[in-house]
C-alpha cells in the first residue's frame, strides 16, 4: 500500500495502539519517531504526543528512557482489547427479549454528552426505535445489569434508564426487525474475511516497512469493524460467519504484533 494512498493516522491513536498491542510493550522516543515516519507523521508531532500522553498518565517513563502504558493507559488498552473475549464472555442464548435504553430525560443541549451517549449506544449495538428509545437483543450475559455497567463505563449519562423488555406487540416487533441491515452486515463479514486472507498471503512478500504499514491499516480497519459490531444473535444474523471473521481477526492481530515487534527490535 503506497503512502500516498493511505490516510495518515492520528499520532495519539497510533502510539496507544502500538503500546497497547500486548502487555508491557516498551518503546523509546526514537523508536516512536521511526514508527511515525512510516506513516508520514513528523518527529515533532510524535515527541509532543508522547509528552502529552505522559503528562496525562497514559504513558509512564521506565528504565533508560523507555515508555510503557501507565495506569490510565492500561485501562484504555483493556477496553480497546476487550473485543478478543467479547463473543466468548459477553454473549448468551437469545430468547426474544430486548434491552431498552430510555433517553427522554437527557438534556439535548449538552452536545458533548450527547456525542458520548451516541457513541456508547453504538458500541454496544443499540439502534433507535423511537426518538428517545434505543434497543438491542438481550443476548448479553448478565442482561440489563451488565449492559448498564458497560454503557456507563463507555460514557452514557447515568440519568439514562436501562431495562429489559419482552412481549412487544406486532407493530413494534415488525419495527425492530428492520433496525439492522443484516444482509449488509453479513456481506461486511465476507469482505473482511477476503481482505484479511489476501493480506496474510501478501505480508511475507513485503519489506518490513511495507508490512508494518499494511498490517496496521488492514488490522485497524478489521478491529474497528469488530468493536462496532452489534453482536446480533441468530436468527437475526449468521453467527458462524461472524465467528469465522472474528477468529481470523485474532490471527491477523497476532501476525501484526509480530511484525511490529520485529520492527521495534531493529532499533535497539
């Protein structure tokens, strides 16, 4: 993938993804600059970002000028990497009931909080069924209690009401069946599988620098798809197809981590 065709990543996101790719990743500023250079990010931008992350306790300074994730950074990494266990630990059998979030009591004037609300609901797979009512299938282990905890952790206002509901009337049930475009979702799984398989065949033929760039771009796109996947149950979506995609993303992430660590070790 040529750099001209690549959208330059934000320095903060790039560094946190690399530091959080595995536990106890250490990197000095010069290595971070080498990484940034691959993606067209200036040395000054990388160094300023490292200093900011350090002052925010996202990074901590360890021996001989090396950085690793600080306490806040480790918490961030756990959230980002939770996708690895999501399907196994989060999901349970669906019996046709729903988890509902009621938001009519939230202030619309607080734009910043509104954006947090929308992002949290999107990550957990909720869809708006009415103007102030969002729902998702209740196939999450722990039900409304666990979903409520996760939504609040992701930034949803704690004034929102989260509860379970069932026995929808025919009109509402018909409406829920149209909320998710499952055909598009399943096609995205197929496209993702093809893209990852193609890249896995291509990576061994690339230079280390080229492999670094491609593994980041392809891997980041696949991870974004997984993080925002609604984790719908059968029969709403083909769960086997999603699982195939998820397992391939895990394998690709492992391959990408090996490439990143090889690149970093050359600078030591």
